[in-house]
């Protein structure tokens, strides 16, 4: 005779088992979107630097300004984890 689940005993595993199949396509789409975002950001950075150079800004300054411009597209840099790492 099968044993009944204890109160709340296996429910977490059942929920996780139901969610995993739907998470895989979601993670794949998220990865694809992230890569497309990075590609577009790099392209925009090249165009930005090219326009700066065309308008008379020296190469070093244009490169620095482009880095600042591209920092806004770096998702992980938006979260400052250095504080957490220093506390550990």
C-alpha cells in the first residue's frame, strides 16, 4: 500500500519538477536576448567612437568616452557586488 506524503513533505520537489521544463526555454530565450543586447551595444559603441573621431576628438579621449558609454550597457556592473565580496 503506497504511503501518503507527510504534510508538505514532497510538495516542494513536485513544484520544482513541474517548473523545470518551463524554465529551460525561458533561460534559452534570456541567453539569446542577452547576447543580442551585447552585440547591439558593441555596434553602438563602434558607431559612437567613429562619430566622436569624425568630429575631431582625439583617439584616446574618444576611446575613454566610448568606455563610459558602454558601461551603461554592462548589466552586471549595474549591481555592485564588491561590497558583498569584501565582507565574506
